[in-house]
């Protein structure tokens, strides 16, 4: 029971990490596009 709880917790964390990662990836892309646009 408890082990499953722990597992879902780390799963949750991993998901949040992924979302953060894709968020920063998104930001980086937008910045690059702006740079390219300004050239």
C-alpha cells in the first residue's frame, strides 16, 4: 500500500519535471525565434 503511494509520488514528480523541462524548452524556442526575427 505505502510503496504504491511512494511510487505514484515519484511518478508525479517525474511528470512535473518533464513539464518544467518542456516549458523551458518552449521558452528557449520562442527566444530563438525572436532572435532570428530580429536579425
